[in-house]
C-alpha cells in the first residue's frame, strides 16, 4: 500500500469542511482534504462505508409510479398507493423507518466492477498485490473501507446521520455553511430521530453519488399494472439475486449496464428474458445477451387483464410494442431505466424539480430533467459560491481513479494551493460547454473518450497555479493509467476503457 503523502498548508487556509457521503467519492475527498491539512467531518446516513458497493439483502422502499422528476426539496414524494416513500417521519415500524432513513444501494449479490481495478484506484492507496482486474462487490467494498482506515478518514465519519438541509448563513462578515442532520435510534422497539444543527463549515463537498432516485418512465398502463400486481414490477435498484426469477418470463426495460447485467444473471434461471430498448446511442450490443434472452423494440403500452390475479392464470396482461408485436407471457417486469440526479438537502433555492432545464437560472442546481447538475465549473465548483463543491458528477469515466483526481483538486483549492478563475470566466466556460454538448442534457456529464482531455485541462490550470504560488505541483493520474485508459485491449487481453464502455465483461450499475 502506498503511504499517504502529507503536504503543508499555506498559513491561514485551514478550514472546516463537511463531506456528504462515505462512498468512494466521499472517502477520497476526505482523505485528500486531511492530507492537505484541512479539518473534516464526513456525514453518512447508513452505518457503514462503501456507498453503492455495500450489499444489503433488503430492497429500498418503492418509488412513485411514474417518477420522472427529482423529489421536492423537502424529500417527500408520493409513492405507490400514495405512500410517502421518502418521508423521514418515524412510525411504529422501525424497519420501514430505517429503509426511509438510509435506503439500501442498488448493489446486488453478483455485482462486479466493469472498470479494471488497475484503472480503478485512489492515489492514496493501491490495491493489494495480485488483485484481479474484475472482482466481486465485497472486495471493492473492502477496498473503500480499508482506504478509510488507511487515510484516517474513518475517525472523521459520523454514521447513521442523514443530512436534511445545507444552507449558507448570510448574517455575518464570515458566512458559514449550516448543516442539519437526523440520526436514527431505536428506543425500545420504536424508532426515534435525533436532530442536530452544525453551524461552522467553511465549505461543503457533496459526494452522495447518482444512484438514489430511480427513474420510472410514464409508460401507458405501467402504473395500473404496478398497482394491481406490485410484486410483478420493480426497478433495477430493488433487484438482489436471480433465484426468485426461476422459470419466470421476465421483461427488462433498458439497454444499459444494469439491464444487461441482470439479463446475464437470469440466463441460467429464467424461462425467457425479453429486453426492450429504445435504440439509444449508449445501448449495449444485443450480442452480449445470454441465449435465453431476446431484444425487442420500444413499448407502446401495457394492457392490464382486469380478471387476472396474482395467484392464478392468466398472467397480468399484455405488453404491446411500437412495432405491433404483443408479448403475452410476461411474469415480471424489471425497469433498468436509470436514476434521477437529486440533492434534496440543498433546498428549494438550489433544487427546483418543476423548472425546465432550459429555464434554469444562474443559481439552480437541479431541474426537472434530473440529468444535469447545473451551474458547476468543471463539474465540481458551484459557480455562484465555489465553497459548495461536488465530487463524482461525471460518468463514462474510470470511476475511482477519476473521482480521486477530482477530490485532490478540491483539496488543493480549499487549502489555498490553487485559485479559481473569476466568476465571469467560470460562467463563460460553463455556457460554452452547454452550447457544445451534443445529444441533449443526458450527455452533459458524459466524458466518454474525453476523460484524459478533462484531466489534462484541469491539471494544467492547477499546476500553473502551483508554480505561481510556489507550492508542490499535483501529480494527477500516473503513466500506467494514461497508457491503459484508451487502450481498446489492455494488458493480457483485459478490456480497456474504450472497449469497456462498448460492453466489455464485468458490467455494473455502479
């Protein structure tokens, strides 16, 4: 394991920083912040580090059907049958309350990485010698937890603490960020929340990830199907293991990595699997499906059989495709339809789920599209106030290595070793990027084939600042990473990033 490097901090730059989330983005952020001499408190709503790589056999509570907009800033949303599945109001059922307080991640039992471990590491700690390129989720989770111990971050994590709101005070000459949290405790057999307010943060790093809010499309008839047969329809976030689908005919909606991965797992147990796709630019090839799976086109509607019930034939109904084909043998529907980007703790000023993306002003962060984290410089710095920062926003990247890079950039800026350009320059850079994006908002944060370009641009700025300030330069990613990241084959035939994005082995929702 590489030693954690320690570098001095310029006088007067030590700050108190809050980090939200104890996945890889949060752990690396806290690790680099500590290494650069800053004070850190990391808030994690579950009881363990690991983020999306922690397997919990329980499934998250049901999302609303449909669910096409981020939740309102108070965290509430009308779920199936009108339940408020995100409500954090304690009730008599501790299990249900705990699921609302800290929802299980999308991690399923057979999850493996799709980025080779040699491209998926923090500069703060190497993988153990001999680690294979593709490993099970428990080894990846252990790497994150070992990283927290190795860097000393573990001592700064507050577990079981959900961040309810983040707001900047305006009533002093030195404004601070105020964070309100809730901790779930069990009193006897009943749940109880303990609220607390933290008033002394100079900066906040949001590292809470992408995989919290399932996107449920408004397909005609789907909500009625779900309401009458709730156990027959699920989002991929609730998928845990293939055994329960033995001898079932399953319809998977979506052509991303989670859909393909689930189809592969069902290959040895399901009677038949259909995969419905829209023909998008990021669809993974049908040649990767197992023998018992068939790719079909878009869905026109779901037609519910009103006389059917959950215990006898006939099946719930028919699925009518756009091309006129009708599927009559569907037992279970799994929605691999992705996630909505959401930071409900940021409040109504910054999260506006009923504002259209094109109508976003120069302050709002989340709009109705649920795809873009708006008004960020380099996908990291909130332009109106760069003391609010984000790590882990881009996708189609080498995950751990890339987020580690962003985390060190954050630490250098907050420790005074790199100065941001003026707000006007950051704004013009952001507006130019919006104009240059091809394919709409869904592609805004994609760095497919542009990862090294992004890293080199930021590294040039950071090290230019380092030379001006007379501090050590940032190393960034190493030569081995650079040699492999765009290698379509990679060492010993292991797929590199280009081939991986097109559908290499070891696929993952994370």
